[in-house]
C-alpha cells in the first residue's frame, strides 16, 4: 500500500475499512490536518488489498492492525518493513543490499505514478532546462 498509494506511513495507518471504495480511499486525513477527498490506489495494490479484506481482515475499523486488533503503529510498520528488507537481502552480496524505509517507498511510488516523460526543472539551467526524474535502489555499505 505504501507503493500503491503514495501516502505517508501515518496517513496509511490511519485508514479505516469504511473509507475504501474499491478504487481508493475517501476522506483521508493527511499531513497538516487536512482532508483529501480521494486517494487513488494503483491496481496491483488494490488486488492485494481486496484479497486481504476478502479473507476477513479489517471488516470494520482500521485496515492495518496488530494481532489483537489495535491499530498498527509507525514503529511497528518500520520493523515489519526492515524484516522484509532483511529477507530480501539474505542472499545478496554486500554491495547489492537494499535499504528501504516508508519514506523511500513513498517517493518511489510518486515517481512510478508520474509518466517518465515528465521532468523537473533544473535550478542550475534555469526554468527551460530540464532533466528526467530518476530514482534508483538505495544500496547499503
């Protein structure tokens, strides 16, 4: 969901089952206390979320919960993500290891949502100079 929505981890963890429309989330509380009317979710993330919800998870209340049904915390989400990264790195050589965080995933999702032909103006070259947006995997030591 971090990759499929572009939401901050705290915004994602605050989502409730009732907000999900099948295509995204309605009335999402975002940074600064504002409400965003609709947050679309990419199709691959919707498929996974639909399976999760159809399997009986989060019929009401928060979507992302602990085993006891309480809302998942930011620190616990970070631990889960780090554990997944450690599993992904298990057979990688030192120079090939990946390092991820919820923030990195959020920015990666933003770059995936934007078409590759878009570019960001270069400060050095003035407003007419542009360079393509590129985001690579962060490699560990």
